[in-house]
């Protein structure tokens, strides 16, 4: 096992359930020792997170503030990748937001225009902890009238401070069901997020490994993208289920002796 991981050049880390847990009151789980060990060995890394409530800048500042020495350009959030994807594929768009401040912030940085009326190019969906019936109904109505649905991710759960909690996936499913339209999905387990990370690192699939806590996003997503994975049991899942992983760890920093 040590030999296999030592041959990897790119390490992709999930965030919630791996480095810390909880959104309202975050508790650090680990990460400092793991990142420092990778630095000493000259490895590349990205934080590859489905977090759709914070900007990449906020996530980076928070990690550095808790002693996890990541670089700004190593933080890839679905808020950032959503805004980049739309700009590169469609140009600046008018969108209706089902989501929170961090997603709106990244969209504004790329010149996308938030609208609240009955005309929009896209319905943009992230985790929304103040979701209302009216907002869901408005989003579904726009989609029925031709707006494309694009979601930061479609995860069922995220790691809240008291345990797994409802994530973005159920919100996306409600809008899809009501509109009879399918959403494009940016984050894990979509292969798009993994492809972006590989491209930015100039790395090959065989030289990368995903370190995460959720089977249906981190482990399944990596498997579908042809990338090996490591399961960390400090978050949502305790067992990799039908997937083969390189290792199962209790804490992310337990990876250090395997490098």
C-alpha cells in the first residue's frame, strides 16, 4: 500500500467530513500533517469540494486559518467551477439562484447577472438552507419555460456538525421532477470536476488519488473517472461498499505513513 500511494503525484481531497465537519460551527478533523507531508515529498494537491455555499476565497482563508497550509489556487469549489463552466460554455448569463451567498459571489465575479423575474437563461442550484416553497416553484416554472438547470452537485448528504444532513441533491431532484427537465451537474460524482483538476495539475488519471468520506460522490465519482481513491471514515460513510479503495483511514492525517 505504501508503494502504491508513494507513486501517486496528485492528491485530491474532499473538504467536509475530511478536513472539518459542520457548516454553522466548523470543527477541524485534520489535514495539517497530510498537506505538510505532501509538500515535503513534492506532490501536487487540490481541495476538490462540493461545497456550494462558500466562495473559493472563503474556503481557502478558513483552511489556512485552521492551520491547513493549502494555496489559494489549490481550492476548487463547485461555486467557482460553476461560474467558470457557464462563462466558458455560454458566456455571461442571466440566472435565477437557488443557493447561498458564496455561489452568488462567484457568479458575480464572472459577470453573470442574477435575475428574480420570469425570464432567465439558467436556474442555478446549490445548497440553500433557507429554501422556500415559493423559490422552488419559481425555479421549476422557469425551467418549464425553457431555462436550463445547472447544479453545483447532486449529493444526498453533507457532514453537518451533528451528523449527515440533507444536501443539494434533494433540491435538484425536486426542481427536475416539477419541471420534467434534467440538470447539468458540475461537482462530484460528475466526471467534469475530476477532469478539471487533472487538467489544472497536468496529471494523468493513473497518477491521481481521491481522498474522501462519501461513497456516492468521492469514491464513486473517482471510480467513474478512472481514478483510485482512499476512504476516510471521519465523515458520512464507514465502508466503501461495492467499490475498491487503496486504503480506509480513520483520519485524513493517517495517510502520512503511507506516502
